[in-house]
C-alpha cells in the first residue's frame, strides 16, 4: 500500500487544473481580453487627443473672431492707445499668445510700438486679398488671420496666435483617463467568454464522464446530446462506437461463457459464478449436479448428431424446470437468479442462490428427473433417459466453491450407487467415507507393488462322492502387521479405482499356477476364480484368460470363472462374445450369488453358463425361512431340468447340508466343511484324501455327511 501523501495529491490537483480546458481557455481569453483592453485604452487616448486638438482649434478661432470684433478699425482709428489696451487684455486671455493688427500692405498697426513693420505670410496675403479668414497651425500654435472691415470695406487683418497645447492632457494622463474602458472590457469579456466557452464545451465534460464509465467496463452508458454541431456529431459517433463495442463484447463474452450446443452457460461461466456466490458472507444457496445415466450408450447407438439433439432437448427441459422454480428462490437470494450450465458432455449444473429448504430442492430435483424421463423421439424410436442428481448446500456443506464441488460430487456418487434415476443430498459421512476410500486405494497400490495380496482356496465338496471336487480362489490382503484382510474390506474400493483389474489378473495367474501344480501332483482339483465387471468389460479379457492358462500350462477344463448376475446381464451380446471362445476350449462359467441380482430368470437361464452358485443368504436362512427353502429347492430343481450344475455357498451346518443333499445339489462350499485356506493346507487335504482313497477308506467329507 502506498503511503498517503498530501503533497502528491496537491501536485496531482495542480496538474489536473493546468491541463483542464477551462483553465487553458481562461488563460487565452485573459490574454486576448488584455490585448483588446490595451487597444481600447490606446485608441480612446488617441481619439481624445484628436478631440482636444479640435476643441482647442475651435476655441482658438472663436477667441480670434471675438478679438477681431473687439479691435475694430474704427476703434483703431479713433484711439490707438485704447485699442492697444484692449489688445493687451485679449492677449492675457487663456492661451492667446499674441495679437497683431496689420494694414493691407502688411505693416503692423497694432501694437503701435512695433518697429518691425512687414509681417506678411501666405495666410496674411490670402486674407488681405480675399477678405476671408485664413488659419495655419504650426508648432502647436494656431495662427488665425481675420479680416477687419471698416464701413464694409476691408481695411486691416488681425493676426491672432493661440497655443493649442495649453489645455491638452499628456499621453499618460490620457491613458489613465481611459483605463476604465479597458478594465470594463476585461471584467465583462473574460467572465462572459468563459461562460460561453463552458456552455459550449459542457457536453465534453459529459462525454468525458461517459468515456470514463465505459473505460471502467460499463458499456451501457449513452450520451443524450441534442445538438447538430461538431459536439453533437462527436456524441452520436461516441454512442455508435459504444453500441459496436458492446455488441462485440457481448459476442466475445458469449464465445467465452456460452455453450454453443445447448445455448446454456458453460463451465467457465458456471465456475466464475460459483466462486462469487459461494462465500461465507453471501446468502446461502444450493448446487445441483445432474448427470445423465448411460448417455454414452445413446451416443454410440444413434450417432453423435442424435446425441447432440438429446442434449439440446434435455437442456431445454432443464431450462423450463429451472425457470419455473426460480421465483421461489429469487426473493431469498436478493434477486440473483439460478444459473444453469452444461459442465461437460452429459453433465449439467444448477447454482441456486437463496435455496435453503430441502423440500423445495427435492421438488425441483423431482421435476428435473421427471422432465428428463419424458420420452425423446429419436429417428422413430422413443428414447427414455434418466439422470442422477447430487445436491449440496452452501455454506452449510462447504464454505468455498472447490469444497462445494467436491461435496456435490460425493452426493452424485451416492446417487449413482442407488442405481441412478434419483437424487441425493450431501452428508458429511460421505466425505469421511471418501477419504477413507482414497487412503485405502493408495494403500492397495502399495500392497500390489509389495505383493501383499495372497490367494486362499476354499474346497468345494462333491455331494454324491463326498470328495473335494475343486476349490474357489479367494483373495486376501496379508498386511505387514500380520493382519489378514478379507475381500469384503477392499474389493469395492478396488473396483472403484480400477485396481481390481490388476488384483484380478494376479488372482487368475496365481490360481492357474496353483491348479497346474495340483494337476501335475495328480490331484483332481479344478479352481474357480471370481471375475469382476471391470475385468470382464475389458476388450482383452479372453486373451488374458488364455494367456494365464498357457503360462501355467493348465488345461482349460480345470478352470471355472464366476460372474455375478449383474455382470452377465449388463451387455449380454458382448458377454457371449467374451465367453464363447473360452467355453469352446473347455473353461466353465458359473453364475455367482445366484438369486440376488433380481434378473429375469427366463433370460438368465438362456445364457451359456454351466453352474449356478446359490447365494449363501438363501442357504443360511433355509432352516428358518420357508421362502428361502422354497427358492433353494426351486433353483435346484430348475438347474437339474435345464442341465446346470449347482453349488451351494455358505453351508455352515449339518442341516444345511442335509437339505441340499436331499434336493440333489451337486456341490457344497462352506465352513461346515472347510474355511478358505492357504494352498499348502489345501494340498495337505488333497493329499490326505488321496491317501484315504488309495486305502479304499471312506473319504473324510463322506464322514461329515
Ligand atoms: P463369493 O465369490 O460369493 O465368495 C464366497 C464368500 O463366502 C467368501 O467370502 C467365502 O469366504 C465366504 N464363505 C464361504 N463359506 C462360508 C460359510 O459357510 N459361511 C460364511 N459366512 N461365509 C462363507 P470372502 O472370501 O470374504 O469373499 C467375499 C466376496 O469377495 C466373494 O464372494 C467375491 O465376490 C469377492 N472376491 C473374493 N475374491 C475375489 C477375487 O479374487 N476377485 C474378485 N473379483 N472378487 C473376489
Ligand atoms: Mg465366488
Ligand atoms: Mg458367492
């Protein structure tokens, strides 16, 4: 921060004043008015000088005429002394310098004392000859020659000299006398000129303000100047320029902040708005993320063009729902309207300032799901979409944009787990779960590198023979602490992170190697390996299985792959492609946890599987629950009629086993016989069994029966 400086401010102000137009106009007007005032004073002085001269001449002439009237020839003739006294009186008057009277020959007759007789000049001669007054001005003196008549006859000429400069003011005196004119001019012209200038240039100040406003980013400013002069034209050009700028700016803004496909806001605009709204000091609100379920399928099936059309239609429907619900939130948000945006391919976001109540948001979420679910006509087919919605509230769930997005993503993941077509609010437990899951995933990555995963084997007993007919490979995590962790604790996280592929490949490889060892040791024991949906979905699944068999040198008939119903039913066509070549070579396929996937029985039984593994939940509740009993019974009967082999999982008691035996179950697997065990223990069991058989003794499990 710069320190506050009074001097700096003063310098700035001085600079602003100096560079202002009014200041410049003041200086120029001032100078021009000063020059004009000086001219006026000078001209006035000159004019006055002329006036004074003319006045002195008139006065001089008038005095000369008056003197002539006084000094008549009669008086001269009658009394020269009296006449001379009269002349002397006249000479003493004001600026009269001298008076002479001359006869027509030029001889001075008055004053009588004058010796110099001839005083002729051109003017005298002119007057003496014409009888008319003549004058001459010379050296500031007015010389007048007045004819004097005696009884109507020109008898003499009076010469009268008058000092014209006597009553005249000096040059400075004239300037000082006229200075008031200059001052009036300055006093009136400068303010008047400035006023006119300010009036003329006042639109410039408005223009300046508008330009500053526009420069600060407000392009809506317009000038209202109703003039036809240059300033009017300038204002109109300024308005046109702003119109163009604004339309270019809007266009650029749209390119930067709009989604060209749906005409909604894009991710950048959404994130900016999110940053602004989601602050602790702002009013509360909500963020909704809407993710279309399986949109990729539509895109793949109908092509990208139709996919785009679906997105456009969904965007229109969302816009309608949002605008219908907007007024409910607007009042609480201080008029900020909800913002709808497309955030990625099939993901939309709604930022709802002012949303506080869960029921209102639920209504809106339901309306969105309903709008999306309405059929869309695609080239004659009706496509029905669904979506999942995650909802998070701010500042309740997160006080900033980044954490709010994380929260809403937890919520959408939760909605996804519920199978889509639903909404879910964020709960703090979700983020704790997610943190735990992330830690677990990192730990699993390390465990894979450190080879901490091991495979245990659980025997499957042939119900008729009472012998070990095979085993199921079950993964375990042997942690450095010595703790053995079962798959229930990590399989889900491994599936989410994709690590299940590597784990599954390891289990497959390890199981094939083990089964190959048993084979070469002369034990007739195949292995069943669980396959996750991710493993099965990968394009090279078939090759991976063949490669594992080849590496181990295990006959395919010794390998059984267990798929759950949901994996089998996700994409039946693809499933046939995947398992076809493997079955041809003798690999068997089992449906694991049969009965728990709610799949269509009619469809399921048409799939090319070899074994049904009845889920342990039915087996374990058989003894108390009549329905479970009936289900197990029915599945066993159905499998027998359709030619499937059956395995019952989770056999824990003699009653379980007895029931299964009674209803012709082929194989049983459960703690009643053996828990999952390390390979060495299984081999020990296989060995013992072989020994017993070779001594024609009853197999150990037959005793258990
Ligand atoms: P599953 O394939 O249905 O495996 C049977 C589960 O039942 C095993 O649990 C087994 O230990 C347990 N079980 C067997 N007999 C009894 C019994 O009498 N009583 C009880 N209560 N349980 C019994 P486990 O080993 O914990 O495995 C759980 C699930 O984890 C498996 O169910 C399977 O879906 C999955 N899993 C295990 N290993 C792998 C693997 O390598 N890959 C994949 N993708 N999934 C695996
Ligand atoms: Mg299994
Ligand atoms: Mg199972």
